[in-house]
């Protein structure tokens, strides 16, 4: 993304200032063409570690590496001029120490041009968030269902019911106090999401949370019907491109086997047409 284009994109402070205003719109992106499609419509675009499952066929996000995030981050950056890019910090790149987190975050931002990083965790990650923010790394927090912790959470289950709700409220307060400019709430009960949204001073970004959040995010391949391995309750399919694509491939295969493709309009004549064209 050019320096001129970057000036038009929101900054983390702009996203934070949208608290309580018109809802923020976000989607994930992993490739340049997809980023180009959403650039005019999203306030920020997340290069999510969900890329491991969606594009690489991995069983979870735990095997995603820094190299994968940098590769896809660079691709997304080429497709954005109006949206801010946020990039996920992959599992194992920030949990060991605040210094490790800084080195990883600085590498991701330097190598991709991202405007901010996102990391998972509540109260226990607040000191790390504080460390990063004080050193110039804008941080988007992520609480509730944190996919990098599925082995300790017991799977992709709803978080924050019953007594867990008070703990999650403290998580939200802690990451806000530490300096995060926004917080993702994933797969939490609607009432709890509304409480957090009302009580913390930073925007809440819902995914399986509440329409009352300050913004929403979905995995783009989920909402377009491209990723069909499973469908979460909170996903609304705005298209079924996966089925459309499969039907198109089936038609192509049928035409090739029947020698209907390529047709006369898809092949070249033995002699070039008059006029010097290359048709």
C-alpha cells in the first residue's frame, strides 16, 4: 500500500473514537483479490490466523506461523487503500514474555504494513498489552472464545455463562485499561456482550455476540459460503459461492470431456487476421 493511500485509511485512534457511533464493519481477508473487494466497505480488515483452517486445511489455528501471517499480510496490504489492516499474532509468538510479544508484533507490522496487531487473552495478557502500547504497537484485544486456547477451553464452546460472566467482564476492563483500542468478543452470550459494551470505553467487535456491539466481524469465506467444512451458529451466509463454484467446475469438466470446450471462440486461427492483431 502506498504512503498516499495509507493516509486515507483509519488509524487505531479513529477506530477507538467510533465507540457508541455507527457500527464498525470488519471482515477477515487473506488474499489481495478478497481485500480489494472489501476495501470500500470495511472500516478495518483483519488478517486472521483463521487462514490456517480456511486456506491451508489445518485443524485449528495452532499450527499457523509468523511466516504464514507475514505472507498473507503482505497480500492483503496490496489490496487495501481505504481500510485499516489489523493482523493476528499467531500462537506461540507472544505468550512467553512481553519482550517476545514486542519483537513479534514489530516484525509483523514492519513486514506487512499493518496498522495494528490483535492478540488473544484477558487479564493475564493486560501487562503485555500495556508493554506493547507504550512502545508504539497498537493492540486490538480478543476475549471470550479464544481459538488459540481451545485445548484448555474444551473446544469451540460459548464462553461467559454463569459465573464466567464476571470473569469476562474483568477481562474486558483489564484490556481496556491496558490500552487496547478495541476488543473482539467471540461467542459470548448476548446479555454479557451488551453489558461489556456499555461498561468499557473502547469499541467492542462482536462475532457471535450481540447486535448491540460497537461493530461486527466475520470470516469472509464463511459469510460467502466458500468455507463449508462447518458452519457456526453466528454465521449468516450472504452467498453460496462454494456451491456456485463447484457447479461451475462440474460444468467445465463435462464440457472438456464432451469436447465442447474450448469452442471456436476460445482458440486461435493458424494465420493471423489482417490488420496485424494478435487474435
